[in-house]
C-alpha cells in the first residue's frame, strides 16, 4: 500500500503507530527528531507524513514550513498534544492537510490516514519538463504532443527521477 513517514519522538507512540499502520498494509519509516524527519521528508518517497509538533532540535511547524518551501507536496497529518485553536490554525496555514490532537482514537486516526491517502492517490497531477509531459493517472508520456513508448521499468525510473525534483539520485535509490 502506501509509504508513511512518522516523525515522532515518543518511541512507544511511534512503535504503536507503526504497528497499526503496518497491520493496515502500509510501509512505515520513523524519524525521532525534526532534522531527521525533514531529511527523510525531502526525499519524497512517502505518500503521507505523520508529524508531531514538539520534536527535539526542530519543531514540527518548522519541519512542515521547510518541506513546503522546498516544494514537497506530500500530505501531512499533524499529530500533537498541542490542541489550542491557534496551534491548529498555525499548522493548517503552514500547509498541514489535517491536524489531530493527542490523546486520539486510533480508529479515527486510521480513517484520517486512509482519507488523506485516498485523496493523494485519486488526483495525481501531470508533470511537465520541457516538451515532455508525464501523466501518472494514465501512465502516459508525451513529447511535443506525441506518445513516448516506455517499458514499465523505464516509466517507474522516470517517475522516480521526477520525484527527486532535480536532486541527484544514487543507483540504489
């Protein structure tokens, strides 16, 4: 299913979230502080980021703001004990797609995760560079309006390079 990044410094909570999301079929990666979460989030290999606000070294609002400034459009669900209206508004204005306060009901959180993933997958945007257009909804690539025949692996490689947004990719990636 989806790749989810959890940025949470509470190891017990992170483990519980990971366990439940993996049970739902998702692949989960965990970062325990803001800078690590920011680095992993910039890699753009996740379909969803679950982000705590109160993190060591760099808070979740700063992480979110940096991700959005870098053009990362991955949906972000803020998951935090900071439940004041001003905190919720701040998170949403900085680019969060949803905001859930602790304590939370696990079934509601999982439903919100699924809703965000459903929206993200349902509306993939075509990407253009030069005269080439890649449409993930149809898996079609055109150049100057003419179809480009790509094998599945070639198409996947092109998509991976586009997600890197100009940053160098290693052979392993």
